[in-house]
C-alpha cells in the first residue's frame, strides 16, 4: 500500500497538496491524529475495504496527538507492505503571514492572528518531523498550477537528487531584499537599460534589453562564474539534506538587469538537467504602482 503523510507549516499549502493527491486516486484523510493512522491502515487493508493509496494530512491542529507522529513514521517504515513517503511543505514566514492576512484566518497554533513569532514557534515544533521527511516542498513562490507540477515531478519523476530544486528570482533593491534567499547577487554593476529611452519601458525578458546588457562580455563572464560557483555548492546542499537552493539577483528596480541575469543563469542549470523555478518578483511592480 502506498502511504503519504502530508505535514509541514500551517499556511504553506497542505490542503492544496491533499487535493492533488485526491486527484491522483489517493484516499485522503485530513487532520488525522497520528495514533489513529495505524488503525485506519488496518481497516483499509481488509479485502472488502481494500485501499491501495492513501494520504494523511497530519499537523499541529491535532494538538497533543501530534507528538506521536515521529513514532508513527518510524513504525510505518518498519512495517511490511507499506510504501511510506513523508512530504513536508513549507514557505517563507513573511509569505505565510501574507496568506493568513489575505484570507483573514487565525493561525491554528494560537487561535490568533499569524505573526512571525508564531510561525517561528511552529517551525521549531516541526523540526524533528522535517528531518524525517523524504521530500520537502517550498511553496513560497508557487502558484497552484506550479505546485501541482512540482508534486507531479516529485511523485512520478523519481526520488533522490533529481528532486533538488534551484529557485532563481529577480528583485529590485528599492522594494526590499527577499528574506527567503540563500544566496544573493547584486547586478547593478552591469549597464542599465533604464537610461536608454527605447529600452526603458521594456523588461529583461526582451531580446533588445538582453543584447544591451550582454553587449560587452561582462555579463557573460558573470553568468558563467556564478553558474560554476553555484553548481559546486549543490552537492553539498544535497548531502546536508537540503531540498532546494534559493538564489536571488537584484538590480535597482528588478525590471531589467536582474531579470535578464536570472533567466540566463536559469538556462545554465536547465542545461545541467536540474529542476529550476524562476520568479521575477518585481517585474510588474512599477506599472502597477503608476
């Protein structure tokens, strides 16, 4: 029997993950007390009630019952006939606060409004479970369709190092530094298309802007050097049990240079066969604020 335990941070997307598993034919049970998982599997294995695929959402909503999840995971991994996968879902704290504020719901840990302190407390309580996870999915920059695509790759594309993700983003320093980045590069040393009237309103996705930024060879040399550096870091991240590397490139407005460089570095990693996600955080921000 295939068994998936979906756990992780509140507001990170556990319910959406459960919806995806249900679409894949899994029998899904939300907010299952860990102590009852074994009993459910016993009933599900009876011929008259036979269930071949089941997914449980287990998290801190179950209160004191949640403390038994670590033991339950260890027991299920020893049990014959059970193919267990533990999926841990997380997101950047500021993003979780934004999501809770958007839907105007209280955080289940305290029953009050979500805050960075509450989210940090939850993260600490979940640390032991995160270490036991087979797969970790960071949904900070993912839309629903992108999240579903990542789950599809994780569960139907094999396990191991192939599930390591390179998350590349562009941003504008004038709008703040992305707190979720592991490595950040300042690309304001490159030629700025903003001061060229014909390029000012275009973006780093435009070929004319890219040609301008890469015209003197400096950008090419930078992209090659960054790719070599980061590629050397990936095996170490995997060996340390990390599931993703968040790389951010910043320029003044996040409109031209950072976008073009982020795209170029992403193409390098795609050519390496890595799983790559690209997010241009501030690409449309200037137009929206006018």
